[in-house]
């Protein structure tokens, strides 16, 4: 639906007064006529800004995100009273269908809020987004140094900045304290390795007879509690892939690297959690795909949960806490998965300058408002300092520690074009399907071939 934020332009007219001076009367003396001088003139009054109307489109949200969006748009209305903003809010599924259709028909919005930063490719690959580098570096731009290190690169596609990061989600290791206590397993620490996580998961995985995955008579066909949840989409696998030193693409994003030894080691560890050790569920064995619902229902002892879902898990009544992502002692790396929302200007906008002002404002002000609600981390340094001064929960502080340590990594928009759909489905189906006996090397070679085929038509990073 659309809602209009009405704005009032107030002009304050300044007047000037003339002062007359008087002195004692004197006898006139013949003098030369005074030189004629031009009276000083005041600079012309600045013309009122042109009144324009633009449309801002995004997913329909509720609760804290909606309240933060409302406050940010109210702030924009006060600062830019000559710009009227109409809102178009769509359900998540409709967003990806209706917005491209509107753009194709020449009726698209001026500014969009993208639910996932890397999915800028959905619009950028079709030439629908306005490149933003000239705006960022222009007279009404933004200081690139104000952004947290390397954040802007996640909105780059085809060598150009297409999306401004708005709010960032960081994932940590959530654990059920009651399950740990019942199994006599010590809680995770900052020194935990992935081997430590696996050892704990074995003790925390129980069958219907109360046997854990280390017991000789453990029944993997009758599991009632899993030690760890492995999400079947790319974000969970990314965490393992990066931690083991692998990546989807090479540094220049010119070819896929899913067949590297590091990537194969990562998928082996990931797949063995399910196929060999039985400490994680098979693909779609627990619905839905996300880990936190299963965690909230006391079906898994550990899951990767991001900052945006901390409040939701708290409300479930589970006795839980948050720890940092485990450390890979063999590679010497620790990585936290990060994803985020973004703001983009549409190429077809007839009011690009006004659209840029809105995008810039929402990227800086909306992130601050969301941070106040504990919904995500801001990409700007100033907003992060504001967040530090707030009374935030200990769980958020754990994630903030990882954020400031530089551990988080995100999917680049350029990567997303060549890697997610077919390659990811190949990996997940081949690794996490019940009864599968995956040849990890062959599986990753197949996925790598699919990735390279998709990458051929994708713009490359400059």
C-alpha cells in the first residue's frame, strides 16, 4: 500500500530597515558635488527548492523495523520539506515480482530498500539501478571514511557502487544452556575451535532412548535432539567455506574456486556433521529452513542466530546465550557471517537528486534508528558509537565484539550473480540429503563448473 508523508515548505522573509543620522546645523560651504555611488545591493534571495514527489518502496515490515522506518522518514520530511515521499510497502514474495514489473512498465519507484544487500544483482544486472559513485563523491555526497572498513564494497556490482548498506546482521553461535547443563558439557568460550564444537555436538545429540552420538548403541534413525543445526542455504555454508580458507570466487571475481582443497575440506566437515556424525539434521528434516525456529522449539542445542532474531529467541522462553563463532586452529581464521539491507536509486527516476537525498538520509538515519531497537548493526562509524553508548544486551555485545574485531564477511553483489542458485542447490542436495553418500571432491567440481558457467555473463569487479 502507499502512504504519503505530507510536507510543508515554510518561507521566512527577512526585511531590512533604513537608519537616518542627524547633526548640528552649520553654515553651508561650497563644495564639489558628491560623487555618485551605487547603493549597496543585497544578494538575491535563494529561490525556493522545487517541490517534487518521489516514491520509496520496500518490504512490508512491522514492529521495531517499521517504527524505525517511520521515524527516519519523519526526520527526512523535516529536513527536506520540498520533497514529498510516497510509500509502497509489499510482502516479501511480492517485492521481487511487482517491483521489477513496475520498472519494466516505466512506473517503478525512485528509491528501493533491498531486503538483502547482495541481491542488488536482481536489479543491477538488468540495468535498473543508478550507479552511486558520482553521488557519494559529489557536492551533496558522503564521506567514505565515515563508513566502517570495507562495508561499501558489498554494494558493488560490475565495478560500480549500486547500493548503500543500511543495516548489517552478524551471526553468532547460540547455545541452549539447559541442554548443555543436562549433558554436562561446558558452555562455549572465545577459545572454542570447530573441533570443540563437534565434540560438544556429539554429546548433545540424543536419540529416543537418551543415547548420545558417542554411544555405541546410538540410533541415528530415532534422533529427538540434534547438537547443531546446519541451514541448507548458502549463508550457513559460507561460514564453513570462509573459515576453512576457501571462497566462491578468486580475488578478482573472474573464476570460481569451489574445487579448491580448502573448499573441499570445508564441505567435508560440513557434510560429515550430518552424514557421518549424525549431529545435524538432514536437509529439510526440520522446517523451516532457518535455524532459530528449531532452536526456539528445543530441537537443537546450537544454531547460528543473527542480531535481528535475538529478541525473537528471547521471547520464546528458551534458556540460552550467545558465543562467538568457533576458531579454525589449522588455518588460523575466525569468520562471522554477515548480511545486510541496502538502499538503491532507480535509474528510471525522474528526480534522481531528490532520490539520492532520500537514499543518503535513509542509509545514515534509518540505520541509527534500527540500531536503537537492537535490530542490526549500523554501517556508519558515528552510529556505531551511538550504539555503544546504549544499554544493549550481553548477547548483542558478543556480536559487537566480533564486528569490531573485523571477523564478519558478507557476500558481494558481484559474487552473488555467479554462485548461489544452481551451485548452492547442487551442494546442499548432494551433501544433506538423507541416504546420500557424497563424493565431496566430485560434488564440488560439479558445483564449480556450474558457478563458472553462470559467471561468464556476470560483470566483473574492477
